[in-house]
């Protein structure tokens, strides 16, 4: 007989439009999925012309936030906010960010 443990569940804030109808549940390891973003490609960190976009994307993906001002201070650049975040970023999130960059580098090698 297998004993299943309930996964944590989180309700939305009362101000959220789906507060009464939806919730978020942590998936079990057997149910994990690979997220495939749709839309523009994730910016590269090694391209100066898109570095601000890269920083903004990484903050959106990995820094906990509820309102946009949680991501950066007023008049702070995305890159400055990202550098501040990286100083306290958990290793597992840093590893994911490195893997995103590695994906770009592998494509470059393939195309050479």
C-alpha cells in the first residue's frame, strides 16, 4: 500500500481575478514538466545590445514578485537590479540561468 503525501497548495491573493476559482499546487517529481516558452527567444547574456533585456527576463523568471516594483527600484537599471539579485540568488536558480545561456552556445557550435 503506497502512502501519498499531499503537495502544498497556494491560494491567490484576494485581489487576483481568479482568487475564488484557482490555486497553485506544487507538482510531485513524477509530474514535473518542461516549460517551452512561446514568443521571442530568450536574450543572451553575452550580447551587449540585449543585456538589459536579458537582465529583465531573468528577474521576471527567477525573482519572486507580485508587482513590477518588486523587480527593481525606481530609476534602477535592469542590469543593476539583476546584479543585486545575483548576489543572493540560490544556486539552483543560477544553474538554470547558466543552462539557458548554454543552450545559445550549443546552437552556435552546431551552426559553425
